[in-house]
C-alpha cells in the first residue's frame, strides 16, 4: 500500500540544487517496494549544448537521485557533512529522450544497508514507454572521508 509523505519535504533530502537537482516532484512511495519521481528537463537545455536529445548521464543521474531519496526514507536522512555518491551503474538506453518530455523515474530496492544500497531503476518517457533501465548502487560518505 502506498503512503503519502510530505512530498515537498522529500526533495529537501537531496543536497543537489538547481541546475543539478534532476527531480521536480516525488509522486509515490511504497516502503520497501518503490519510489517514483518526475522531472521536466527543458530548463536544463541551455547548460547542455544544442543537441535535441538529453545526454544519458543526466538521465542516469536523475535515477540515482531518486535512489538517494528512497535510501534515506528506508534508513535515515543524511547527517551534516554526509553526501551521496553514485557507485556502479549498468544501464541500457532503449530510446532517445528529448528536452520537452516529462521524465518519470521509478526505482525498486534490490538491497539496502545503512549507508549503501542497490536499486533497479526505470525511466519512462511521456508515452509510458521505457527509455532507460539501470541497475545502480548508491552510498553515503562524509567530508572527512574524501579529503
């Protein structure tokens, strides 16, 4: 059964800010099952050149940010000085994604530990067609670890 947390508060769980925050809205969450989020990428186009297609790195980062939110919901919020890291990614781009399309991310946990997690993710285009599938790992580190 899905539950409806304070959706706007969930976005504050990401340390990313515009233009690097690639989620506009968390749409649904079911503990232990899935989290869905969406993003309208058109506002990023000026930062990414003149290509019609969105670069795959942006698509995968949006999935990773969705994983970061779900990891925090399943464990605990990031503490002061902590930051999320994207680890391994195995992705398949099924079709091009364009700047004027609404992106819908859905992630399902494969395994979650206290400070790291593995997810299976899908990015859907506006027609409901699968655009990207990915297996992703995310982790949490702190400033002292990376200095």
